[in-house]
């Protein structure tokens, strides 16, 4: 059994690697993991990078997957809030 997790959206890992490199000067595995924690600020810190990545045709499928994940999380949150 392989202990490595397959990323849900592999293209996002590439964006995260580049973002980490631009943000910190180096994209080591440790820094990438640290940036994952900090990641909600990515679109605020470097909007042109995120916009450029999302506009590239080879990333359209990944972008749609990410949007789907975001929408699912929003739906789960709305459902949870309606129960309370």
C-alpha cells in the first residue's frame, strides 16, 4: 500500500509550488507545507498569479474542480448553518 496521497487537483500543487517560490524565494517541501496553511491568502497576496493560472487552457479542468470543491464546501456550510 502506498502511503503517498494522490492530490485531488494535481495542477493546484504546481500553482502552490510556484506561489511558494515567488513568496519565499524557494519552494522546499517544508515551505510548501507551511504555505498550504497560509494558502487562503494566496489570491489576496498575488491575484495576478492566480488569475493567470486560472486563465490558462491547460488548467481549465483543475479550475472547474476547485470551483466545484468550493461550491460543495459552501453548500455544506449553508446546510450546517440552517440546522442551527
